[in-house]
């Protein structure tokens, strides 16, 4: 049967074989009547910490809250600045604003779409008042930032490193997974992520026992002992049903990542031959786990290509059409178009294509054929 459409992602195919086991696990939670934290969350935390190679893992409500907790645990708040990428999901920024700090930005490396360490160093050198308290590198699309270089810069300027690893679960830099390089690694388990829950969920990892304890307290209204509140935290707990489902999914994650990498390789081979398309960069120091397979469409041809892909039912998405510094929500900071030209150009050119475990080579051929036709139209 000839292919006539390809979805951006397809959960059915990913979960088909394991759905009965997930249902059993979720039913077990419902029968137990224990719905918040509990043994399943603790077991998931141990299992995911081991998989990550982290000392401590904390199950939380979502990735945004993981970032918030990390900043709070490090004492970041009003008067402080937090340096990150203008080319990320806005959650990185909203978590910063919500702890009371001010987001500041540094333009991206146009090949990896991630923070450019040289620019970061320049900004820190000019921060004479030492207002910048933390850097949040975002491992966008599953491609790692240069964490070894960032660690050196952070150490020299005495700022914290908090990894926004929401899109990069399992990405390795010299065998050490993302999230293990900063004081905290923050992960989203939003359903579309490479490890997705059956609703909202997140994980926070750290190697520091004190920070792990602080984070656990902040997750539960700043208390270590029931009804004794030492800090003002909030409710950032993980639901037990999420942990029960995630415990079934986690053993499949390595295979799911491998399938994404194989699909990415297949796209690379075909799309690298097309003029006007730039395939995803592979950093020499890390793996790429392809949460997204994101190309650049050059020569202002993206809008026309999208019209064609829509007409041929090829799933696609722009992550992200407006860089953070130009979002209305933070217009009070006074940023303007032209402030971070490389992020702004990326926002004009990026296009994410269908990628998920179970996508077939015939489907990928269809996507590539439609891109070729769309570029020629
Ligand atoms: C880069 C980045 N940061 C933060 C988040 C926030 O995660 P969540 O949606 O789980 O709150 C996401 C998820 O969408 C993300 O992609």
C-alpha cells in the first residue's frame, strides 16, 4: 500500500506491545489507593538514577518544576540573573522568572543550536557586579552542549550550572549522560519526550546529597517532616500512576533511542543530498538522541515547503518560531529584534520532521520525496 501521510509521532506504535503491562501497573496503583509518591515513585527514582548514572533522582511534577526546584535549592532568587539560550522552549525562562530571578541570554552556536561557550565566557567576564548566579545550558533536540567547556567556565566564574536536559534524556558526552554535568539535571517526561509519561512528569538528578535533600523538601512545601515547614516550597510531587507507567517504559528507552538514531541516520543519508537543506549537526564530543530531527530550510523557502508538506499530510513542527527574548511575556526586559541574530535566524529556518520509534523507511522515503517536491514547487 502506498504511503499517503506520515504523522509527526505515533504513540500507538511505540506502546502497542507493552500496553497490557502498563495497564496492569496502573490498575495496581488504583487498587492500592495510594496515588501520590509512594513505593512506585521511590522505585522509579532508584531505577532512573541507576540508568542515568546519577547518585540521586527525584520524581517531580514536570520539567518546568524541576528547573524551578533546582534554582530554589541553589538559593537563586530576586536580584540574581540566570544566563541561558534565547532559543529554547519558554519554560526555561518562565522557571527563572518564577523564582524571582532575571533571565539573560547569550546567542547560540548556529550549527548545534545550543549555547556558544565563547560568548558565555565574554558575558561572564563583563559581569563585574557578579549578578549572574547560574547558567542553564539547554541540550536542544537531544544534542548536548559542550559541558566540559561550560564546566570550566562556570568554575572559573563561580556560577552554578543547571542542565535543562528536558529534551536530551540518554544523550552521552564521553559516556557520561547529560544531566550529570551540572549541580542539577532537569528532565521533562512530557508524553512526547523520548521517555514520556502518561501525563505530566519530570525528574531532577544530582550527585550532591545536600542539594538532593533540599530539592526533596522543596518538592513537598519545604518540609522534611510532615507539617513542619523549614522553607517555602510548593507541591511538585510526581503522581504514582506516572511512576508505575514509567517503570514499564524505562527498560525500553535504550532501544527507543537506538531506533530514533537509526531513523535519523536514514534521513541524514537522503537529505544531505538536497540543496537548501541543512541536516542536524553531530557534535564530535557527544551522541544525539533525536528527540527532534530538525533541519534548516535555507533561502526563505520554509513557508512554501510547509504549505506543500501540509497538503501531502507530512507531520512537521517549528520548534520554536519566536525566540524567548522576543516573547511578549518578557517585553519588560527591553530586548529587541536583532539582539540575538543567530537565534532569530534559527527561528526563521528550523523545521522538525517526523521521528519516533517504529517509523518505517517507506514513511521516511515519503517525507524526503515530499521535501524534494516542496523545494521544487
Ligand atoms: C527545553 C525544555 N525545557 C523545559 C521544558 C518543560 O518541561 P515540562 O513540559 O515537562 O514542564 C521542556 C518541555 O517541553 C523543554 O523542551
